[in-house]
C-alpha cells in the first residue's frame, strides 16, 4: 500500500508543490534512497517515520519534517509512521497527542492507520537492555547525576571509568531487575552502555540508557518506574518498526555513532540515520521550550495564538494547509542550517489565497460619508465580482445607500501631489458603485474630520462614466445601514529582530518581543455577505489584505484575524533578482 493513498485529493501531493517534482533535481536524501534502491540495500523498501515528542504543539518546522518524511514515502511507494516518542513521562501529555494528530490531519495527511507509540515498546526495550548487560555491553551504575557529569570529563579532558563499570554481569542483571521492580529511589542508579570514557565524542562516554523515575506515564500508568533515555529508545523504536531511513535534524549528527553502536551491539534491524538542517524562520522562535515559555508567561494568548509559528496558530491566523505544504516543498532540504525569510511563507500563502479567497469590502477605520443627492430611503443592489482570479466564483450583490463608510486614510483635507484618493473637491470611484465628489468635511470640536458630505453622479453606476471622464482613485466602501460591525485583529511580527535567538549577553530573548505585534480594532464595518461565514472562513478584504473569521466570534459579534497583508515583499525581491 502506498502512503500517498492517504493524501486527500489528487492534486494535493506535497511533493508536487510549487516546483513540480519533475523540474527540480533530487535532494540529497532522495539521492541516498535512489542509491539504496539501485543496490537493493533495503529490498527496495522505503519506510520513514515522523517522531514527535508529545510535549508541545507542532510548529512549522515539524511540518517541514513531516512533509519530508511523508513525501518521501509517497514518492517511493513506501510508508511513513507517525510515532509518538513518548518515553519521558514527566513532560508528556495526552492533550499534545490529540493536538498533534489534529494538526497532521489538518495539513491534509491521513495517518490514522499508522499511529504508533514508543511507549508500546517498553517491554522490548527492557529485554534488549538485558541482552546488552548479558553481552557485557551495559552495566548498572550507582553514581548520581552530578557524579556522572563529573566523571564524564569535558571536550578537552577524557572521562574516568566509574568503579561500577567492572561489576559482574550477574550483579548488574540483578540490580537492573530490582530497578524495574521499584526497589530504589529516583536518581539513585542508572543503566549505562559500556562504550568508551575517553571517546572524543561525549555521547559515547558510557551514556545512560535507563534512569529511575517513579512517575505516571500517560499511557502505561505506573507500570514502569524506569524509563529509557532518548538515544537508547529512539534507535530501538526505529528498529522495531522496520524503518529504513531515519531522518532527523542536524543536531543529532554526533549522536549517530551512538545510534549505530546500540543497533550493532543488539544485532537487530539497523536503519540509516540521515540528518538535515532544521527550519528556522525570521522573526520567530521555534523551540518548544521557548514557545511554552511564551504561552505560560502570558506573552501570547495560547499555543494557537495567531502570532505563533505553531500549526494551530497558523491555522487560526488563516493559513491554508496547501500554502504550508507548498512552502515546505519550496524551501527544500539541505545539510546547512539557515534562516528562511518569513516573507517566503507569506508569499506562498498569498499565492494560494489569491486563487481561493472571495473578495469582499471591509472598512477597518471607518469614516462616515453622506451622499447628499442620493434618495434618503433608497437601497440599490450592485453586482460585485467574487474573485477576478476565478471566474467560477461568480458574483454577489452589495447594497448601496445614502450613508456609507470609507477608510479614514482614504481622505486627506490637504493632500500631497501623489495622493489620488478623496479630498475636498476631488472625484473618485467607489468600487462597483458610482463616482463621488467630496463637497465638505465636517469636523468635531477638536478638529478631527468625522464626516464627509459628498455628491454622486447617477450616470456612473457600476463605476464608469459614459462621457469617458477618468478618476485616479478607486475606494472600497460599505453601506452604513447594511454593514456588519466587527472586531479585527491585526498582526505584526512576534519578534522585532530577524533572529530573535541572537541576544547579547545579559539580555533575555523575550526582550525582543514586538510590543506592537497585535493591534485590535473595534467598530470595523464589513459588507453583509460575510455574515454567512463561520470560524475559519477566509476572505480578501479589498485593499486591506486577507482575513479569516476567528473562533472567538459569537452570533452577534464577528471577529476577524488579518491573515496577511496584500503587499508581497518576497515577490518584489524575486523580481529584483531576476532583473
Ligand atoms: P523543538 O526543538 O522545537 O522542541 P524537537 O526536535 O524537540 O523540537 P520533536 O517533537 O522531537 O521536537 O520533533 C519531531 C521531529 O520533528 C523530529 O524528527 C525533529 O527532528 C523534527 N523537527 C523539529 N523541529 C524541526 C525544525 N525546526 N525543522 C525541521 N524539523 C524539525
Ligand atoms: Mg526532540
């Protein structure tokens, strides 16, 4: 069975994203796989896995890893497991498991028949640990954590053997059995691999395989009071599942000798570990530890705050799964760490939303306009195009009446030369409606313009003058009596700096948080067609960007998130480079 079976919709294959697969050259992992297939290393099998630790929500970096693993399996007719690496009972929670599944489904992958849990292999891992003890390759050590650190040495100094290293197999076996039986307190003993305390690679200096921890596990309850360490558990899990290519991020490169040592020592199925560069984005932090700190510290409203790089945050912000998969395909995989410009992600988003988001008119900062020569009680229904990029999206009607709202920024009393919008005496087009001319600006006591008195030209219905008269500006607008009153949340970068992780000594990375990353506007006026939307519905508000209805909306109060503005910095940069 091919894993692409699980992908919703044919044209949705993430490996066939922006650059179609036929066009681009093979990435280095594909080259390894094709070489393996040529020489029959795995019998032509490709079996990958995506192994999240359920200690936080997935972010866009995880999406890169997931799309890569799932995409490779699909491309080579193989399989990809979703495996929860749930070997640490203290940090893991059921809530995260559910959120991760939901996020992956939302991305467009059907993995329901391939959901596995590392904790299901605890018994097997234990037996394999016993096997290593019996082979003289592991021993129970009585040092505590601090002593272990002391004995380990440093990058410049070799480590020292601990006295327990030479205890008999029988004694280690007996102690390990009693560790499991719960006879010893937390942290009092460990099981360690007997490798080489003088190895230049610190990971090889008799790494801990098991620690004692009397803690409830979200799946195994209190069955276990010893838990396997990551390096031991991970290779075991890969081997048990028959993984062929175990793809992980670069920081595990110097763990690979240990991964290999364990599997060689056990003499079991031995996948190949391959490392690639993790995704980092500008203006964003992506470690779960840091994201958790933002959440618990109240710097954001939660894991799904629309400013977060989590998939739940991006979803709430209005990102489409297609745009994220496309982005993951475009950035490719490499061996060199780099930071991808957030503008590229936004570019992928705009590109998709431009095709699929219906256009509506919404005024964020309303200024009242009264059309003096328009009949008091008249309403007209004007035809508007839903999406100029997609004829099949059809048209809708937009009500027009005597009192309207336009954007405050579309009027200036004393405009500079290049300002083509409204000003006293100026004529502009109201989109899909009429030409209007500003006759007078009404001010409040403090001199703020609060209302414009205008006239319209009835001959320009639909937005064109029969006499061929031209206007330079076209404004969006809504009819006051028909408008839906909404709250709109505007977002900016969560961090002001491009690389928020790079902080000078003595500074906190959180100091880089952008105090203006959220701006809430109330009293925004949107055309009535949006009242049919539900949370998650996306629109383009003409001239203002793409917006999405937030789940905070209630029956009588619509809340919109601005997903992204219309200005495409990436497209501009790309154009410049082409020239
Ligand atoms: P973090 O450092 O954000 O806490 P993690 O590596 O601890 O992430 P895991 O749950 O262990 O998170 O990750 C699951 C998989 O996703 C791993 O294979 C990991 O290598 C990969 N992954 C995590 N972050 C990124 C990233 N930024 N880019 C690409 N892959 C990533
Ligand atoms: Mg990890």
